């Protein structure tokens, strides 16, 4: 039960032993830890170059995939954005939050309402959704700042349950159970007639996803990011070092909510609809599961989580349908496979897929270097 | 007035069921410091086992016993096979495993027993008792449920407050390493905690079934309200589970009765927010311990 | 008598203890001293079974401790007071003390031992039904030692009882430990970074440095050798 690893801090960093008050060295290392030098050592520059590369490669790859996949990849992008924010929040606070789907709903409805009542360009719709969701996030953050563990989970779960009900109840504003129709952005003429609406949408999602990840990557390595990590590692000592606890937690909620708002906005454009059925508690729970599977506190984890959310259920359904079983059994079998995969991934990668890959990479790099230094060997133990 | 009395009675009876489920959550929380999001699905599975036996003319009480045994087995297997390997990893992992279990168990229940609503026979009359000329919304079965919930709560209180087994379980949950140094077999305590909690949840499932009908995910809604109830009362407190359960029962009943059933969850949210803003760890929490 | 021979503990590639050997005599206090990271805590954790020793042996009254689980080692009369006042903050004081005697068969003996602890430490008695986190650092340390007494051990392993305590409180805890050793004939292994106060009560001293035993002498000799004190113990 008790791994001897817990004692390692003492051996590797002897001087840390008595100073329990200082924030521990981050175990779940975030993005900003690389030690390259020169201009590429500046995180913003490095991240920016990476972002451009991803957009170009993504654009080329989009040309190759079949139109049928456009919708799926749009969905992946939407989830990645929501998960990237959630990753920061959960990784930061180490707390269970089940409200990310509900905040997506706020974003989606903002886009739908703006779309219906104002005539704005779509980037402005996304921006407004981000702002409204961010404000909502601040509200939730104020409530949540004092809550911990299951108490926070309970409140966010209740929010995730109550919001869709509000939408159904006030149907004159929110369109009831059917939701609101969203007319998607028009495809610019210069892209040519072969460029379908779905293709244009997936391009938007790709660009926005990369921008969001770029922004968050810079945030992780910024002063604000360090504050967030300090609070995660040790609330009390962070507070003693002058980092406002509640303020930092509220900031984390706001950032996560801005991401959710953007994701919800895009979701509404992709689905051309914003309705309560798309934002049930199940979505919030799935998002939490996905980010834990992907790797909490990492941006890579958000990407793995987004892929898992779209393709695991797809795989489970396809597989079940090939077995020639009755329809009722097929639906249940798909669910069972999905659930089993969820469990299996956690058992195989307790640190999430991203954590597993990082460990693998470290292991390989040690293998190929001369006998690894004790520092690296120690780090592997976790 | 008549409506108010009936809504109050309905509040008490639904609240009793929430309290029963909430006690399962309290038990698992005290014994392992995890929230078992799969509890509802586990309870439903046990309840299906019970109804299958009742269909074959087994008595209600034997079927209840079978449900408890099923729960004990599910709890034991969950701890041994799924929770133990991920001990000492990311504390969110048990939550995700539980969510996975929830999905798998509901799917398996659906595959075995079919996705249709089933009646669950009750051992006592479910028609309201006659008071004077009118029937009130309180049946013999409701009284049975309330008594059962009280018995469960007292049993939990005794277990945790006065028995050395309960003390060992709590020590194992709070501080496994210190517990081991004092001779407590921590692994065994965790297994026992899971087994008892799911056993208790199975009782709750059987108690709830005649009122909510049996369906693979029939406990989802109940479980959410019960979770809210457990939090209202304070997850560490069996008495809190009862008070929270009844409180949620009243909220759901009054809001549903006077304002419409679609506002029930919003009512629950508002009550939760008000209570937690004064008592961030629930009504019956011991004064907050902040670990330095 | 506790006989430690050739005990080695590694975490991955790092050796925390390198072939440590010494003996702790019956009814005496043996102090294990050394700087941070010298391997003191690892030594105690290896003895109580919380970490697995790579090689070597530790026999108490001839019974091998290495390879046994912590929950079994208690039954041999070995009690450990973990570092950082290892009490369970969420439980009450009384519950913490009861925990100490849970593995014992005689409930009445446990009860009288708990009352004895209350007599030793009256502040604990006043607040017996309060959660432990309401206690001060010194009181927690008393509780941790008290709980170990309730287990009625013959060998007591203490991990830095002075950590973070005011000098006056440290002194009273140290003299209590000494009294305990004499009254009950307890064998005590006292791990301390605070060498001065440990040496004031110890009979024998072992100094660890980077996982190795560098000195094993009578405590009085160590205390009087100023070169040695300067070099290894920093006072």
C-alpha cells in the first residue's frame, strides 16, 4: 500500500526536509519546464512557432481527410478547448469539478442568442461567449473558493443539473427542450465552391484550438501560472508567501470557464443548435473523465482526452455493431466497452496518457544516455 | 392544508430513501475517503438480483438478504481489483474508475434484464393510510422504509463511534501509514469499507425500488439528490445523512408540488449554496481541520 | 537487544543506508544522530517495515524484523512514533490513544494504560473528546508517545520527537523519555537531529552520515569530544 517513493524527497533534496513550508517541486510537471536556450528558450516564441507549425500541418491534413471526418474533428477540437481549461483548473486545484459542461452551455447559449438577436461576425460571437462564460466562471469561483473535495463536486454537479433545467423552463428565451437554432458562419467566397461549410467550420475550430492552447501554454509558464501551481502544491505556504488563495482559485475558474465558453460557442456553430440535451450532466462527467485519462495538469492531456471522447465511443459502437446482436444489446455493449476502456486506461496509466508517455520518454532517454543521474532515476520512481 | 400535509409526508418518505443512499456514501467516505459515484448502479444491480429471486417466489426478506450479499461481493471486488492497484496515484483516479463502473454496471444490467421499467413488489401495502375519511400520502411501506433507515443510521453510528472495528476503519482511511504502525490491517479495512458501503447501498436500492420502479439507471436521479443530501449534512456524519436526506426530500417535494417538478434541481442547488456558504463542510461537520 | 547488521536500503539508484550495523542495548537509550538526509528516518522505517531493506538484517530478541509487515511487527513489542507527531488529527485524543491498544487482547489493560497516559499528561485528559488537531505541537508529541505506551512495547522507536518544538518542551519530552526507559525498562531507539538534547539523555550514540555509520560510542564520550561534535553534529 505505502510506496517507499514518498520518502524520496528526503534523499534527493535533503535540504527540503525541514522546510515543509516551501512549495514542493512540482511532481506533475507542467509545460514550462524545458531547458532549451537562445530565442527558442523564450516560451512564447517557442510556443508560437509550434502553434504555426500545428496550424499548417493541420491544414494540410484536413485536405486529406474525408468530409465525413470533418464533423468528428470539429468535435475533437471543441472538446480539446474545454479540456485544456479543465486541465488547468483540476490540475491547479486538485479538486473535482463537474461543471465544465454547464459552462459550455453558457457559451453555446450566448452564441445562439447573439446569433439570433444581433448581427455580428462570428469571431465576435466567440469572443462574447468567452466573456459571458468567464463572468459566469468568476461567479462559480467565488462560490467554490471556500469549498473542497466532494463539497465542490456536489455544488458543480448541482449546477450542471440545474442549468439545462433552467433552459427548458424559460422556453421563451432559451427555446425550451428543442433549444435555439444557430446559423453557422458563412463560408467566404474566395475559398472556392468546393470548400464546404463543414470544412470551413473545422478550419475555424482548428485555428481557435491552436490559439487557445498557445495562450494556455504561455500562461502555464508565466507568473500567473507559477502562482496557480504554488497554490496547488501547498495552499498554506502559498498564502504565507503572499499569493491570495481565493483570488487564485477564482482566476483558475475564470480561465477554465473562458475555455468552456469558447468551446460551447464553437459547439453551437458546429451543431447549428444550442439545446439543453447537448449539455447534460453526462457531458460534464465525461469531460472530467477525459481529462483524467489524458493527464491532468497538462495540455497534451487535453488533446488525448479530446480524441478519447470522440473516438472511444465511436470505436465501441462500431465494434458492437459488427457482432450481429440485437439492437438493445448493441447499445449496452457499446456502453460497457466504453466504461471498461475508461477503467482500463486508468489502471494502465494512473498518471494519464500524457503522464505515461512522459515516463516512457524519460525511460528511453535514460536508457540511451550513460547511466542516468540519480536525479532522473529518482524522478522516474513517481 | 391537505396538500401541505401530503407534500410533507411525501418529503419524509422520499427523504428517507435519499438518507439511506446518503448513508452508503457516508460509510464509504469515512472508510476510504472516496466518493462512490457508481453506488447507484451497484445498488440497482443488487436490486435486480433481488427482484429476479422474488419472481421465482423467494420471500421478500430472503431476496433482500441476497441483495445485501450481492452488494458485499461487488464492494469487495471493486476494492480488490480496481481501487487497490491505483492507491497512492492521482486522487481523481478512484472517481473516474467509479464512473467507469457506473457505465459498465448500467450496461450489464441492461443486457441481462433488458431496458424496460419493472415493478418491484413491496412487502407492505403501498396505499395511503386512511385518516378519517381521506387517505394521506403515507403507507405502511413508507413507515417500514423510515424504520429501516433509522436502524441503518443507528448501526452506522455504533459502528463508527463505539466499536474498535469502526475506529480501525477510520484510522485506515485518514492515515494508512500510522494505522499500519499500530497493527491495523489497512487493506482489509478498505475492502471491508467498500463491502459494507455497497451492502448498505443495496438495502437502499431495494427500499427505493417500489417507489421509483426498476430500470438500469433508475438510481441516477436518486443518487444525485442523495449525494447532495450527504454533502448538506456533512459527508462525515451519519446523522448528517439523515438530516440532509430529509431536507432534500422536503425541498424536492415542496418545490415539485408548489412550483413544478422541473424546478426541483434548481431548488436543491439553491439550498446547497445557502447551506455551504455558512458551513462549507456541511451542517454536521466537525470544525474545519486545515492540514498544515 | 536490537541487533542491526549490514542493513542497506536503496530507493532506485540511490542508497539511503549503506550496510549499517550497530546494536541497541536492552533498557537503554540509543540515540541515532546525523544531519538531514543521513538516513535516520529511513533506518526507522526499515525497522518498522514501512520501507523494504535491500539487504541485511535487524533482529529484535532474536526475531528478524526485516521482511515483516509493519502491522505484524507491532506484535513483537515494537512501537514507532513517526516523524511529524504522527497522530491522526481527525480523530479525538481518546480515539488516538485507543488505537494504540487495539491490537492488544486485554481491553481492561488498555484502559488502565490510557488512564496512565492521562496522568502523565494532564492536558490530554482535559480534552480527551476533542479532535487532535486542536492540540499544540508539544501536546501532539505527548499524545504520539502516549499512544505508543498504550501499545505496551518493549522497544520504542522515536523519530525526531523534538522537531519544531520549543527548547523547554523538548527538554521535558526528553526527560519523560528517559524516565520511561528507566521505569519500564524500555529499549529506546531515539532518532534526532537535535543532537545536544538527544545526547543529554542517551546512553549510547550512533552517528550516521550519508547513510553510513561513522561513530558508534557511549553518549558521554561523544558529548565530550568537541572535534567530533563540531565535525558531525554541528555544536
